C-alpha cells in the first residue's frame, strides 16, 4: 500500500481483491449466523407456544382447563368495561357422575366427559369461553350476556345434555346436570374488584341448585364486591 497525494493510502489490485473477498465471506458468515439465530428463535417460540398450549389444555376432553380462565376473565372484563356490557357465567356439574366411574370404570367415564364436552362446545357461541373446571365440572363464560341471555343459555345446556344418550359400552345412559348461573350487570362491571367472583358466585349457585335435586338451575347476581354466596342467598332461580 503506497501513500498517494495528500497522504491518503491507495489500495493496489491485490489488496482490493482481498478486501472484496473478505467482505463477501464475512457477509456470508453473518447471513448464516442470522439465519441460524432466526431458526433457533422460531424453534424456541414454537416450543413456548406448545408448552403454553399443553398447560392450558385438558388432556381428557381437549377443552381449555381452569388455568385458561385467568387471562380470559381479565380480557372479558376489560372488554365489558369498554363496551358497558354485562357478563355472565354458567357453572355446570354432571349429576351423579361418580356412579358412572364406579359402575363402568374410568375409561368409560372419560368417554362420557368427552361427549359432554363436545355437546357443550356445540352449544357455545364463538365469543364464549368454555373450560373443564375440574372432575365433572364445566364453566362457560358468556361475554355481553345479561340475566335473560344467561338463563336461556342454561336452559339450553340442561335440555340438550339431558336429552343425550351417552354410550357406556353395552349400555346407554342419560345424565342430568345442575347449573349455577351468575350475572354481573353492566353497572357493576366497572367497580368489580375481582373477576373470579363471577365464577365462584356461579359455583355457589350450582351447589344451591344441587340441594334442590338433580337437573336444577339456580341463578344469583354478582355485585362485583360482595362476599361469596351462602345458603341463605335469596336469589331468583
């Protein structure tokens, strides 16, 4: 390399060729590394999504599980606050389901749960949130649904499930359901301090329904700040 006019260094042909080849090779190396990083990032993202899906899915029924309710409750409450709409929840329990497991075994019991889950899935609107809460209990979160819509949905669930014949091997059985209905009116949504209150209020209503006998529906109002429902609750059914 020689000093040119003004003290600037000038590259000869060999040096220019070497620099060009170095830049090309360096660019290839950076491109390859970026591609590897991108592939690894996509692989990790896919794995995270897979783990999240596993954590939120019930393996028996294929429905979302109760842990999925936390983020969805927050989303639905935010949406209801913006829209000024009501929210409702159905808490559904299959009556005497323990007898199915005792008489036919858990394999048949799981089949009955899957059938019930499929029936419930078919009764839900696109915007509804359906989860298997645990054992033989299911929850449906009804967005933009007041008392009348929630009661209609509960009646539809009860009649549809009770009319269905569940295949238990060589025998077909029918099951009744107890349903608790809870509604948080639009005037109480903004002041609600705990979204889960809508769920455990519906749970309490379901237990009150079971005390009346199988195949009953009991409804309570959720006020957004009140205590858990008690047996002395004077709610309409």
